[in-house]
């Protein structure tokens, strides 16, 4: 059975600064980043979220770091990303999807 941490508890743990950024792997206070945006179907699912430090979050939003997607490895799930100008690891770079207004 998969163990999930309630959102309130995750926020409390995160404020301690003891979480590991999923990009730079440094122990920091993290922010929640929606990989493909908030306006896609199932935007709140785990596969659309990354918990990253504020510095990496700024680099993602300035397109200096490109998040591709989550992948499964023998040691668990890993966030695939690369720096702008580097070759994509999967060819599946995240895109912010905009749902058209009716």
C-alpha cells in the first residue's frame, strides 16, 4: 500500500527545511511546482508535481531548467530534467497546457 502524507503534514515538514529538492538535491524549504501547469485535467496528481527549492523554482520559470517528467527507476521515482540548451533526456519536455475558453 502506498503511503501518502497529508498536505497539512507535508507543509509542516517542509517548513523545517529538511526536505530534499528534487532538482539540486540540497536540503531546503521546498515549493510545489506543477510540471504541466494547473489548468490541465488531474493537475493535482503526483505526476504533475515536483517539490523543489525556491532557487530551482525560479530557474524553471525562467526556462533555464527544463523539467521533462517523472520516471520509474530501480531506486524509486526520479524527476527527469535538464538545463536549457542541453539535449532532452526523453524528448518529452513538459509543456504548460492551456485549456481554451468556450
